[in-house]
C-alpha cells in the first residue's frame, strides 16, 4: 500500500543525521529516516541497536546530540500501553483527556459514539463496557493505538509510532493488530513500528530500516530483502555461523527435567528432556510459548495439563523440590530482584540454611557467601551491602544468577540470561553456567534472540506455536536455521 | 506550686477534732429506713427502660442490676441498657423507648442536658423520665424527678476524713470527672472543704473521662505523686475510676505516701479498703437509691408526685470496713427492699 | 505500588485469554445486588417477626436518622480509599468538628452560620495538610493520618478539658439536627444530599473517573495523562471536609459535644466503606454501596435489638457481615484484582 | 505495569552511575541512630529539668513497666506488617485475652497454668483463622482483621456483659504481673524476652529473611523459592498469639479485666510499629526500633507530665513525633521505596 490520495495534508516524518550518546554508549550515529504519509515503515535491529532510543528522541524523552527531527502530529504507543486494567474500555478511552460534557456531566453518549467509531474499524466497538483486563493483549494493544490516534483528533494525526507493539502478543493475535495498522495507513497515516519478528516486516511494511550499533545500515523497500538478508544485516559481518568450541558434553543417562505432553496458555503439547551436564538453549518469539516454558520447567507454576518430571518424579504445586531448581525470570525488575533489600540479601535468600552457626545465621558466613558471588560474577559495585536497586540491570541480573549458583542447584532455568548484560559480563555468566552444568546440573536457557547465547549451548530447541519445532545438537545447525524455524 | 517547700503549716489538734467528728458521724452504720413509708401500689404491666451511663463503671453497673430486681418486685418489664458512656447510645435508647411505647425511662448517671432533644421528645410523648445519681434539673422539658444521695454530706465526709487522717496537713490532688454531674459535685464539695482548711492545700486537680480509667489514670496518678513528694491525699470522683490505677500506684510504692479516696462504695472498692490499698470510699447506697428511683417512677405512673427519698450515705474506711459483709457493695445496712416491697404490695 | 501493580499485571495476562459468554455475564451481574436482596430480606423477616414494634414508621425513621451521621462519615472514608489512600483521622476530625460546633457558639459566642463555615474550614485545612504530607512528600497515608488523628485528639482534649460540652448549644444549631421536613428529620436529607453529590461526581464527572483510574494503577493513570497528584489531593480534602460536616450534624442532632465520641465511629465507618466493595460495583468502593452497607447493618442491629437479642450480638453480626461480604466480593470477581491497597 | 518496571529500571540506572563514597556512607548510617539520639536527649533534658522527680530509679522503673504491655503488642503488630499484612485485631485480641485471664479463673475456676495455655491458644486460633482468610482465600488483611476485631469485641461483651471483672483474679496470676526480680517488675522481663526472641528470628533465622523478602515483593520472593504462604501464615499466627500474651500480662498487672481496654491500645501499638521504620533499619519494620519507639514516647510523655504540662500535650506530642519520624525516614531512604504497603 503506497501513497493513497487521502494522504494529502499529512506531514511525513523526517529524521536527519541524528546522533545520541549515553556516556560511553553511542546509541545513535547520524541516523536518517523518512516516513511518507500512508506508508508503513519497519525499524529492526538487535537488542541495544538504538531503536528505542530513536523513538525516545522522536517523542522528546531524549534530546538528540546532533541532527534534526521534523514531523507533524505524531501519536506514540510505548512498549507499556498505559492502560488501566480494572476500568472499562470506554473509561480507558477517555481517561486523562478533556471529556465531552453535557449538563455538567460526562456525556457518555457522545464519548461512546466517539469511541465506538474509533474502535469500529477493528471490530472492537462492542467492547466498550467490558473491563479492560478481560480483553486479550492484542485487543488491549489495539485499544492503546486507537486511543493514541483519537487523542490527536483535534490536530489531524500525521503519523503513529509503535515500539514493539507485537512483542507482547501471542502469534495468533498479531493479525488483528496488523489489520489495524493497515487501516490507519489506508487513512494516510504514516506508521513506524519496531519489531523483532522479521515475518511481520515482510507481511506489513513497505519500507524497512535496519539499525546496527546505532547505525542505519539499510533503508529500502521490504520487497528487496529476504528474511535471511535482514538477519545478515542485523548481525553484520560477525560470522553468522560461529565455530563452536568442541566440548565433550558429559550428559547424564537420565534426564533431570523431563517435560511430557505439556499444555498451557501458549503451550500446546510440548515435550522436552533436559539432561544433567548439558546446556539447552530454547528459542522462540514471544507468543511461541517460550515465555511460559521457563516458569513451568522450573516448577514455579503448574501447567494446565501434562507433567514436568524432576529427578524422575512429577513436580506438584508448591513442590518443595522445586527449590533445588534455580530460576532466573526474564522480567528482572518485577519478578527477579527483591527490591529494597541489599545485594547480600538478594544473593543469600536461598542459601541461609548453610550459613547457620549455633542456631543463628552467621553474618560472617553470609557476608562471605555474598562476597564470593559478587566477586565470581564481578558485580559492580563490589559492595554486598548496597541496595540491589542501585545496581544497573545487568548487575542485578548477575546477582540473581549468583543467588542460584550459590545453592549448587540440580538444574537452572534462566530466561533471557544475558539481558542487559554487556559482552564481557556475558562471557563470565555463560562460563559460570557451563561450570554448573559440569557439576551435573541440567541447564535450560531461553532467549528471544538466538545470537545472544547460542554458542554456549550443547543443544538448541526452537518453539513455535507452543511446541518444539526444532531440536538439534548445536554443531548441526547455523543461526539462520534457527531464525527461520522461529519465524 | 509551693509544694517544694518542706513543712506546710500543720493544723492544730483543735480544728482537726471537728473534722474527725464529721468523719466519725459519717462512718456510723445506717439504722432505720429514712425513705417514704406509704405510696401507690405497684402499677401493673408497666414498661420501663433503665439507661445506665455504662456497665464498665461499677457505679452504673450496680444500679443496673438493682433496677432489674426492683422491676421484678414491681412486676414490670424493665430493660436495663449499657450506655457505654456514649451520648449516641443514650439518645438512641431514649428514641427506641419512645418508638417502643415504653411508659418511663430512668437516667442513671446520665446528664439530661447531654440528650436534651430526646428527653424533651420523651416528655412530649408522655413518658415519665426519671433520674438517679445524675443530678439533673427537674423541669417541664427535662427530667420528671431526680433521686440523689446528699451531695453535701458525701463531699464533706470525704474531705473531713482526709484532713483528720493527715492531721490537718492535707496536700490533695483531685481527679474530677466533668462527664458525670454527681461525682463532679462530690469532688467539688470535697475540694471546697479542703481549701477552707487553712493548713491544707489543694496541690492540683485534673479532669478525666470514663475512658481514661483503665488507661490514662494509672500513669497520671503515679506521676502526679512523683511530681510532688509532699502529696498525701488523692481524691477521685468515683470508685471505678481508680480501680486500675491503684495497682500501678501500689507497685510504684506511692500508696505509702498517698491516701486515696473515692465515692460509691462498690464491691471492688471495699475489697481494696480491706487490703489497705484504698483509704476511703463514700457510698451513696446505690441499690437502695435505685429502688428509690423506681418507687418514684411508680408514683408518677400512678399519677402522683415524686417524693424525697432520703437515700443514705456512709463513709467506709479501714475503721468500719469490718461491719460490712465482704463480697458485695455497701447496701445501706438495712433491708430497704422489704420497705419498698411493703409500699408496692399494699392494696 | 510495585506489589499491587505486579499483581494486577500478572492477572491481565491470565484473564486475557478468558472470553465472557452471556450466561457468565448474568452470573456476574446478579451478585451486585446480592446485598440489596439481603437488605430486603432482613426488612421482610423483621416485619413478619415484629409487625408492630419493628415495622412502624417511627422505628424506621429512627433507623434512618440515627445512622445518617455514620453514613456521611463512611462516605468520607470511602473517597480516598478509591485511590488507595487511607485516612485514619476521619473519626477524630468528626470529633473535633462536633466539639467546635458545640463550643464555638457556647464558649466563643460565634453565630451559627460562622460556626458552620469555621468547622468545615477546619476540616478542609486538615485535608490540605494530608494532601501535602501524603501526596507531595510521598509519606504513607496510614502513618500520616494516624499521626494527625492523634494530634487532633489532643486538640479536642485541650479545648474541652475532657468534659462534655452541652451548655449554650444554640437552638439555631440543634434545630438543624432535630427539626423534620415531610416527616423526616433534617439529618436524613443532609445524608441523602451528600450521597447524591458524591454519586454524581464519582460516576458522572471526570474527577471520579480519574480517582478510580488512580486506584487502578497510579503509574498507568499518570502515563494516560491524569493529574494524579491533584486527584489524590482533592480526594483527601473532600474526605476531611465531609468528616467535619458529619461532626457538625452530630452535634446538631445530639445537642452536645463529647470529647471521646470518635472511638465509637472509627471502625464502623471503615467497615461500611469496605462493605461497599461487595455491592453494586463489585470490587470497587462506591457511594451507593456505602449507604446500603450502613443501613443493612443498622436494620440488622435494630431488628435484633427489637427481637430482644443481647447487645453483644450486634458486633458479632457486624463483623461477620463484613467478612462474609468481602468473601463474596472475592468469589464473584475472582482472585484477579486485589481488593484493597494502601 | 511494564511502566513501573521501566521506572524502577531508570531509577536503577540513574543511581547505578553514582558510586558510594565513604562520606556518603556515613551520612547513610547516621540517620539510623537519630532516634536513639533523640531518646538520650530527652532523658538528659528531663533529668536536668527535674533531677529529683524524673531522674530517680522509681520513676524510670515505672516508665519501664507501664509500657511493657504496649511494647509486646506493638511487636505483635509489627510482624505481619513486615509482609505488608495489617492485623487490625491485635487490640481486640489483647482485650479478649485480658478478659479471659480475669474470667477463666474467677468464673470458670480454672487453675492459672491452664488459663495461661488457654488464653494463648485462643490467640493462636484467631491467628489461624486470619491465615486461612487472608492467605488462603486471598482476602484483604485490613478488612478481614477489622471484621474479626469487631466479632471479638462482641465476644468480650458477651463474656463480661460489659462490666469490668474485678472479683476472683487469683494471686497466682497477679503475682506474675506485680512481683519483681532484681528490682524490676516481671512484665519488663517478659517484654525483653519477646523482643529478644523476635530480634533473633527476624535477623538471624531464615524465617525472618523470608518475611522481609515477602514484604519486598511477594512475587519475586515466591519465584525465589520462598514459601510465601507459609511465611505470611506463621507471621499472622505469631502476631495474634503475642497479642494474647500482652492481654495476659495486662490482667496480671492490673488485676482486673476491662471490656473496652482495647480502644486504648489500638492506635499506640500501630504508631510504635510505624515509628520503627525510622530507627535502626531505616524503612524496615524492626523489633529494636519498636521497643525504642514505645519508650521514646513513654519517656516524652512521662517527662512532660512531670514538668506539669496539661494532659492534652501527650497526644499532640505522640502524633507529631510519628509524622516527623516517618518524614525523616522518607528523607533518608529517598523516594525509591514505598514505606508501607497493604
Ligand atoms: N538512558 C540511557 N542511558 C544510557 N544508555 C542508554 C540509555 N538509553 C539507551 N541506552 C543505550 O543505548 C543503546 C541502545 O538502546 P536502545 O534501547 O535504543 O536499544 P533497542 O534497539 O531499543 O534495543 P531493544 O531491541 O532491546 O529494545 C543500548 O546500548 C543502551 O544501553
Ligand atoms: N527505561 C530506560 N530509559 C532509558 N534508558 C534505559 C532504560 N532502561 C535501561 N536504560 C539504559 O540501557 C542500558 C542497559 O541497561 P542496563 O540496566 O543493563 O545497564 P547496563 O549499562 O547494561 O549496565 P551493566 O552493563 O553494567 O549491567 C543502560 O545503560 C541504561 O542506561
Ligand atoms: O455514681 C456514678 C458512678 O460512679 C459512675 O461510675 C459514674 O457516674 C456516677 O454518677
Ligand atoms: Mg527498545
Ligand atoms: Mg546491561
């Protein structure tokens, strides 16, 4: 869908040679970008390549060091949608902006009509009275978009910018949002959307821009690029097929974790064995079931159907044995760290029993334990008494991993283990996990971005639509096999 | 105050003698029935609500029980209510009595002015509104009658005893309860009496509410004594107020220094006198008084006038405690119930 | 904050997949009126058991008027609760207001209109102080209001010396509490007006939407463009001012000011506010629910009293009702949302 | 919700860069002992102003013993607060326990040892009920405990008929409250033992750490393998049992059972628990902080009374202290963490 007549009067987005530096990080290096009215422009790149920063520069969250941004009325939908779960759709729609009044009261008739119109094109006009929380994430995302557009009714909106709008969505719901975006574009609205799903780019975008280390390495018609090409562009000259350091994985005869016929929200009849001594990397896009796999495999939650056997016996709800399985959740800020407590307390929480002397926790031993793991994982600052919240995300990540390494677990399940972690710390951590595996523990790593960890795995599995679609020894696959299996 | 200077002028033997006389007179037992001897027979099938200030104050709990007994004697439907020291409960109770078509209400230790509106409404609705131990003004829109043991005699007896026992060197601390008219009046009289004694001194006085009894008063009583080493007398408006404070004072070793006096002569107070922890309690024969109030209720329901009931008082101390049956309050020494029964049974 | 939002978050996800079939819809509507049903049931039962003493206009009028003050106070408590702010000082504000209403004319000889304005102003100032400490300085509402509550208690003690004030409360004031209109005492009308106005601003005005939005998630509300600070502040001010009004009405009704009255109001006011979670808007504090709650309990207690049950049955009835109600609310909205957050 | 995470993230980031110089460290340590300093200051000032009447062992002993019961109760309140659970029923449990301690020997003629066990058991049962309703059925602790509190009040009314129980409290019991050891009345020792044990289990036993972990983030704690349900449940049970102990000690000390005593303990207990946020472990409820808080206020009030200030100064002092303290706590820990959650 290229320029439609109706786009007359709509202003394009014009970004010229924008650069942005954070201390040492060059987040953006004179990036230029143009989004024509009515066109859909995809912005892709690996984690940390600068996509969100570009968005933050556009909406003024950051000011560019150099370069200019010119655009008309733009509506932004940030990764978190800013919706109110316990209010109705209609309420969410009007909240936070001047409401239509009549006889001194909110004119719900008018507001409802307005909202209904705005939602009609997505077939959501009948959800007005439902509690937001009762809607699917996709519909919530659509409502966020519709609201964003509606807000700028007054000054007819020119463009819509969405940062990873689909990353929260199960694959089967992405279609809805896609149609919505097409509908906006048809109205002449220029759309920028960020995604990690290359298939979406093919399906939706007419133009794509690839960022790598803050540099725009490609801009052009989507038609000109096949998915492997995109991957190549994102990864850069870093060899796509990295040579894998040969290693005699000493695998236990029996699996430590054995998943059978698992069924859950996004999981659909999944089987998977994890043996002691091996590191399994599980990959998949959000919605592939990957985001549920971790909690289930670690026995932190119990699946609707199917079993997770740990050391030969199925894990049950609140099973004490599950505490010998380390678990690093991907949602570090909310589900990983114990906010307000110190690094020491965050690390020692599972190891207190072993620090007890004469009936009481020995401060000395506990501090020793915390000190050891801050050292081993080079947590910065090296101060176990610091509040965990004063650490950068990556360092928080290290501390949480330390929590589990400290108990010599029978298995570790780590979601996005390297998230927010710089390349050297990444080596440390993965080497650590290897050492743990060599003690006979089974290690399951899950990641949306294979590049991050693939080279440290003995086995890779790929999830799509809730089941394992690829299960191979690391040396038998190249990264593009994995990416294409994911998409 | 001047309490810091060591020797306060001590009264001469002469003037303490008259205080002693007053006290000893008040300590004598009651010998004959001073109330009315005739009156209307029990009016049949009357419904009366007896509203007490709150069961938590033994001085209201006791009349409550007495009212139930008197009710039985009269053959009435008597409802005794725990006022919880709360004017809302007072007004709700009166209102419900009106709605419920009761014939009369008796306020026990409840100030009619704290529920003006409801009392007036009750009078307008034709109910008899009696008043016992509440020192209420009798009026058209107020209470119909007021039964009360002599305020003067009770206050004077307390003061006299303390002045006597301190040989005229009384340094008194007074705890007033403005919440209740009668007790406030008793301590007021006692206070005046002490001030009129040249060699005595009123060191300080504090107001308190029923809610403070178990909480604020123990601390307050102890620190008051600490504050002023010369303090030797503490008088509180009613027994229930000091029951929780006395253990604290005892432990703080203050009872050796301070004589405590209260009013009502309820059972737990008498026990404390027996133990030597409480110096004196002036009783206003509370059960007797309650029967008296019920008698006046009966008179007015019979269309007659209320009469003076002459409810007796007695100063109870270590000196005369043995003359009182343990395990109960001071009842008035004689069988008042039989006397009223006589009147009510009369054809 | 983090905790509460975490919970609500995880649930969006869990509930996301569950669709809403119409049958289920009905089952979701019915519970809202369960409490109305219970209310009517009580009325019917007591009227049958005590056709004379319970079901007579006099008694019903008494029930109506005796709980008017509590209703106003419970409505006050409810307002900041909607935004997860606890005001533990309402009962003390009522106490101070009641004392001032009695004392200002009697002791300071102020004319009644001035007294009314002054008392409400005092309430507003307390609310303003709360807004400053709780919203601006980000101090926990429970602690702040516990503190102010204690201080206010001290002020009452200072002003009254612990004595009940009943001398010189002018008729002009007591009339406002005792006179009737169309057979109903005025306080009933005050209560009705307050409830109606609150219902209007909460249901029909943007401010109300914003308040519920803040209660749902302060951060999200701010992102959506709600001025959360101003919303919370006004809620706290409205709360204290209404509490002062309640005190004013109390004195007008009882004709005296009692220094220790607040104890009697503290828990019942919160109980009624919490009960509203189980009526009409399940899981949400709401004015109609508060009014219903107060009168549900009042009727229950009045009926039981007339049946002649001993007085200890009253608190047992109230407490049990509260727990059962919140339990039902939980059952009908599911584990998804947390019902109360501070 | 993702919002709040991003926020916390950003805050991490902002603070992440700032290293921690020792000077800053000191400024972080000092505030922890501000309250100790204030305590000492008060002691010194009053001793200078009233060398005789304040600074004598008798008076200090009085202060110690008169607040022992409140300290035990405040410690009880503190336990579930650590995990963000409010138990509003502690004062009522104290009330019921106190009544039973007086009544069971007097009315039912039970021997003292049996009475003690029975009373503590009653407390434990209340706690168990709370655990069931609050943890298992996921009902809000504020509402549930408000309900149980009301019911317990009714039970007290039923058992006492509203009157104080004076008769027949056996010496064997009152001795436990009045006898002294090494010049200090026994209740002081009970309080010290309770505080010491709590300090030990909270600071030195995994249970305590788990409790603080739950308070920090229930979800994260659960995912970290903490049995959050059991931790919260035991906290609630410990709370009620300690409250019962407090009631037992109260009766042993006063020698009678007062049906409405609980009113007097409700707010002070919470005030002391909240004040502990401002002592030793800033922003965390902690037992030593609770003890210090109770005695800080007790000394202040005692001193003021001896100075002869009128009685209304006491609540004003308490309330102001509470607000100032929480304000300082906020200042010294910054806006990052919320201080109290329900
Ligand atoms: N406020 C900031 N302070 C310091 N560094 C920052 C800041 N914001 C971004 N960065 C850095 O800039 C780089 C680009 O970050 P950005 O968030 O734009 O990546 P992204 O492409 O959005 O990654 P993702 O795909 O994970 O969203 C990263 O190295 C990041 O660490
Ligand atoms: N919400 C955000 N807004 C702006 N910038 C952010 C945000 N979240 C993270 N960043 C930036 O992204 C970068 C990566 O985040 P992270 O928390 O991992 O810090 P970090 O630089 O990776 O620290 P380390 O590598 O030492 O662990 C950080 O530099 C941080 O400044
Ligand atoms: O005599 C009674 C009782 O002492 C009661 O405790 C208070 O009110 C007084 O009038
Ligand atoms: Mg991004
Ligand atoms: Mg990082």
